[in-house]
C-alpha cells in the first residue's frame, strides 16, 4: 500500500493549478479506499485489535491529511453519513483514523502544525528538493 498511497499523497500535494487537481485527489482517495477495504472488519487497527507495522508505516502521512485542507482546498473524504455507496468503507476508515490519531505513541511523536507548515508549503508549491519530491516530479515511486 505504501507504494501507492504515499506517492499519490505527494502527487496530489505537489500538483500545481486546478487542471487535473480533482483527478489527483480522486486517485489518492481511491488508494485510501483500497487500503481501508483490506482492513480487519472490526479493528480498530488494520489487522484488528493490535497496532501493527502497516499502521506504523502509514500513520505519519495520515495524521498530516489536514495539509490538503490547508493547501489544496480539501481532502475530499465524505462526512459521516454522506459517503454514498462507499459509506461503509468511510465508516471503517474513520474508526481506524480515530484509533491511530488518539494513540499516545502517535501524539507524542507528532509535531505541532506550525512546524509542518513551512515544510509542506514547499511541497504544495512544488518547490521541495527532497529525493521524494524529485521522484514525484519525475513520475517515479518513493525512493
């Protein structure tokens, strides 16, 4: 999943202009839905009651989803009860998201928003020079 979610996250974030932005958003949301459909039905974590490696790997990006509201006009995950035919998927996503976001280990290792803003602004403006940003620009996966 990280080979799809993380690159799609950055393609959406680094996309410039409005042309094609909706497509990048939908691509990213599609991978989130795929990820969620693979989750244990009960949860709250990906494999069930225990926090596992897949949760650890994806959580750093998930707790920063607010950047799409800040820089790209919105992430696009439907509000509760407004997910249409995908409502059950989004319901499961919300359970997982809440569980990882509320973990002490996640809270204690996540910086305050103001520390992320200058970093992610460079990505949102497609000015970042990290290897990941360069790979995204070149259409490659995560280096």
